[in-house]
């Protein structure tokens, strides 16, 4: 018995390959399946009397026969067989110390293994793993202090187009050098 406000529809099927229903085969809202085609085509007649293909499976995918569970995703084996799988990890965290490319620093909720969420900065904050350079368009010390070591522990060249400053006294460690390129300045306050 039909529910109030609804009209029962008929469902038709064909086992003849490539059979497509015509508008004389269906009434608006009725469905027709062709179960012989590899694509398992489903047709419907719309209110204008036009029969439309509204579902098919052209790759002849084999769908799982059971529902997945909460949090699962459907994956393929590359040969048309679909199955449910549980997504168990996010991005892998690696320690890149050799790249000379500027990267956006990432802020993670983990320090090793994998992270489900990665939060990145923008071009105003960049990090270069090979040199350890952290580039920022502006540095704000919310506590009012910018801190530097009192010892230069690794040799450093102040490149052309840049200057440096330190608050001293400053000691350059034994065997280390600070090279100031021509026309540049290193100010120790």
C-alpha cells in the first residue's frame, strides 16, 4: 500500500546487452536496469518524458557486499575491486637537514611518527633546512626581549646585502670565524 502523497513506481530490468529503454517503456519516475551490460546501467524517465542514464559503472567495478564501518574509506586494488579500509595514519614526519629550498614551517601535534593535522605558515615565515635559516618579515618579542648567545660557536659569513647585530660581550669560539662581506656591517652593542 502506497504512502499518502507518494505513487508506487515500477522497476524494470533487461538481460539483453546494450538495451536502452525508450520513453514508451517507462512512465515518469520509473526506473530500468540493464543487468547484462558490464556497466550495470540504470535509466529513469524524467518529468519531460526523456529517458536519462543516471547511473552506470563503466569500469565494471566490483563493490563491497557489506557496509563499511565508521571512519572507513573505499579503496581500489587497481583491478576494479573495491573494498573498505581504515585510514590509520596521516603525513609522515621526516627530519630534512639537506634541502636548500625554502619551506613553510609546519606546526604539528607530534614530534615523530605521523601527524593527522599539519598547520603551515605563509611566505612571511620560511625555513631552509640546509642552513637552519628562519626568515621572517618581522620579529616581535612579546616579552620585550630578543636573546642571543654570547659565543659565536660556528663560522658565519655576513653575506652581501645583509648586516648583523649582536648584544655583547661576544666571543668567537676557537677555530671559528665571522666574515663580514665588503660594504656590510656587524654591530656589537
